[in-house]
C-alpha cells in the first residue's frame, strides 16, 4: 500500500497529530506530510503513504493558497488566536482603506521573519522552545514570494483575505506585519489552506472519513513530470541502479520511470544527452515488492 492522500485537516490538531491518527487508520508507520499546518489552521494536507514518502520532494506543491481572517487591534505572542494578547491598540476609523493602502508592500519577493512560536530550528532547537523559556534570540529573515494578497471583506475589526504564496510563507507573520504596518496590530483568527500546487482542498477527505481506498496512485500525482516507459530489461537495470538510454529530450526536470505494466518504478534524472537519446540515472526507486 502506497500513494498520496489528500486530507482536510480539522482545527485543533497538529500536522503530526494527523499523521499519528493515519498510522492507526492505515496500519502503517511509514507516513509523511508536505507543508505543516498550525493547530488553528484547517484544510489541505498532502500526505504520502509507504515508499511514496520518498517522492514528496517531486510533487507539484506550489504555490500555496490560503483563506485567512485577521483581527486588527490586538497583537498576540503567537501571531494567532491561540496565543496570549501582548498588546491592544485602537483600530483606525479608516481601517479598510489602510488595509488596501498597505497590502502592496507585501507583494512579490519579500523578507519575512517567522514567528518565535514556530518549529523552525535555531542551533538544533525549534524556536518555540526558546520562546517558552523566555530566551531572546536573533531570528533570521526568510525570503518568500507573495503572488496575491487579496482583501475580500471587512466586518468591524476583522477582515478576510485570499493569499497565494510560495512554500515557507507564514501567514501568521503576514497578518502580524500588516497590522504593524497599519499601526494597530493584528493576528490570525481563522486560516484554511485551499490549495497546494496542483492539489485542491475540494479533492481532500475529512480526517475522520479516511480509508485506504482514498489513496491516490503515485503515477496520478506525478503527471506534471515527463515520463519514460521502460522495457522489462530497462526495468531490471534501473532496479539494480544502472543507467538506461531512452529517447527523450534533455530536460532539467526529474523523469518518472514507468514499468511495462504501467506502474511507477521511480524517478531519474538526465545525466547525458546524445541527439534524441538521453541517459537516465535513477535517483529514487520503489522496492520490487510494492505495487502501484
């Protein structure tokens, strides 16, 4: 049993908690996820089961798309509603226009400081460990890309947004930084991931309804990559770690290797091209005992 699962994560559970539940549901320990969601957040969590965990790096998982609600006038130590209120400031009477005025500075490639309450590691420890101990450390900014930051609606102190961004973006930090730019502070009260690359939350299954029948074959999750349909002899060569020649144009992308019976064998990269034929070097191969 292996492949990809699209789970609609509920609120109040960590991404690791989702994995723990799935290990019991599917009766396997080899499960991993792509892109952590905070306990407060809901929505799309891309899960790999069995040897498919080795293929997470090859999936089309960007851009990430979120729906977020921000409460202005209150800052919290976690930048979301799960934290303690650290500061309260008056909300400007023209908050709606201030939001529109300040959004453009957060578009494109920007430097973002992650929240101190996050799992990013500093000298081997997650940042939240330093935060819980009250230790001050220097946090380095991360370069991210915000493709879209759309203001959708406004109700008293809360506003809803749609955000399309690169992986590694902290929407909590985005909400906090927007509040600081306006001058009244702000934090996330609701957050939902609705998309990750070619995957959408509409394709996902609620955690309490997941079964093994919901696992997507790996080949259906790698359609964005070029394929090489191998012969039986080439399949044997790849399984033994040998290169094979295949009539495919040179490409910087990984190449999906397909067995004669139509299953995913692994991933290769082009190491040499001579005319219309390329030499494929296997990078990742599924053990023979597994079937798609």
